[in-house]
């Protein structure tokens, strides 16, 4: 009887030891799986952060190359008056100076406020807009060549770019005369001075 009790005690101890080993092994396995999953999640997070940082670096690098390539041209267009605000003073001063140099007998002009240009409605400009400032000219000319000389002077001397919206020439009512102050031809023209600026109320500036 005592031998059976001893055998049962030994068996029970063995079973308990086995159960403890199984529990420990399961715990170790569970901890190992948790650790592995945790490390995998951390690796994926670090890898994603690395990818994001790499993409950001590449984007910045590409932006720097773009700026280095196009910024000088951007500055030139800004200084030439196509980008940014209106250069009204340059337009008017060049107009008056050219008219005096060419000796145009009569010059009347009006420069309207800047507004959206209706000449290219389908252009995709992103955050920019094309504006037009319409200049109306009423001229008394000695001959047609004076008008061409005036437009050429605006091309060369005024800051910015313009396009001729319309222009009409009408012969004088009197007899043709070579007097420099005589009006043999009359011209009615409208010019659109174009500027590219930021959309909305913002104004582009260097």
C-alpha cells in the first residue's frame, strides 16, 4: 500500500512537472510569437518611415533641380514685366516718350484697370492667372508708318508684353500734306498689356 502511494506521488510529481514544462513552453512560444510580431511591426514602421523620408528627399532634390534650371528664366520674366504686377508707369512713359520722338501730331490714350484676360480661357495655369490691362489709343498720324514705329518703340522700351486687340486706320478728310504736324491718317487701337500673377488677391513678388 505504501509502495502504491509512493508510486502515485512520483507519478503526480512527474505529471505536475510535465504540465509546468508545457505551460512554460507555451508561454515561451507565445512570447516568441509576440516578440516576432512586435519586431515585424516595428520593422515595417521603420521601413515606411525610411521610404517616406527617401521620397521626401527625392522630391526636395527634384525641386532643387527644377528651381536651379528654371529660376533664372523666372527672374528674367519678372524683371521684363510679364510676371507679377502691372508696370503701368513704364507703359505710359514709353508711350509718351516714343510719341514725342516720332513726332506724332495727336496722341490720346486711356489705360483701363487690370482684369482677367479673355484670350486664352482653356489654359491650365494652376495657381496663376493671366491678366490684361487694356490701353485705348486715339492717334492722329502723319502717315501709317508712325503707328508701326510707335508699336515698335513699345516693344523695345516698355516692360511687359502686349497684344493688339484691334486697330483701325482712317484716312484724313483734308488733302495730303507733308507738314510734320499735319494729320493725314487717324488710328483707333486697343492694346492688351498682359501680366501673369498669382490667383486671387495675392501678388507675385521676388
